[in-house]
C-alpha cells in the first residue's frame, strides 16, 4: 500500500488505474492521516484553551474544581449553540448556561456582600468586638455595630443573622441547581 502511494506521488501510476481494493486502502490511509492531523490540531487548541485554568489549579480548595467546571461548561455551551447536532440544541445550551452561571456565582461568592449592602446602609457596618484573655489571646465577643445599644443592637443582630442564613441558602440552592443539571448531562448528547 505504501508502495502504491509512492507510485501515485511519483506519477508512475494513476489513481484511476488502480484496482478497487488498493484504492480503498489508500483512501483509508488518507483518512487516517487527515484524522491524525485534525487530532493534533485539536489537541494543541485544547492545550492553549486549558493552560491558563490548569496553571492556576490547586488541590486544596473547592474553588478550583468550580473553576474547571465553569470553564468546561462554557465551552460545551458554545459547542451546542454553534454546532450541536440535536434539534433542541439551543435548549440544551441554555441548560448548560444556567449551570455555568451557578458555578460563576459560587466562584464569586457575593451572596453575603450583596445582601448586606442595604442592611449596612440602615444600621452601619458591623465590626468584630474582641477582648483579651488571660493568655494574651484575643477572644471574639460578638460581631455588632458599635454605635447601637440595647434593643436596636439586638434587632440589627437578628436581621444580620437572617441575612447570613438567607445568603447561605442561596449558595446551597445554586450548588443544588449545578449538581442537578450535571446529573442530566447524559441527555445533552444524541
């Protein structure tokens, strides 16, 4: 087969004059070479695409896992929007986008910061109130707005703790949505 390919390249034999089995072998060799070239090109593109994310990857926190998931989900979303084979590919892309958005919100972790803004406008910024102990270690007494006293301080504390609980629930809800979407990922493909 290699000899036949050389003879074609050197002009000794025309492709049209070859017998059918030899033609099929040459076509499958050509297809393998094209696939090899495409796979090498895709591999290089993948390395370039993933290198910034993988370079920052560390093993000690869930943030990095979420970053990998977000990056992969965004790429899969783009694939489904641009060249997906399913008829409902845009719906699949939207579902993947919702999961990627959940991962982004979990990465940014702004649940508490955003929720506390109106509360801080109303009461002021809470501070850590500490006191020294006998062993010269500082002990946290409470987190409160120093200017408030009595019932107003207790009301502020209750509202702040309610905001803490609400922001924790929002983060849990985003994590549940992300996991539920990932459980359906087999349905994204034909």
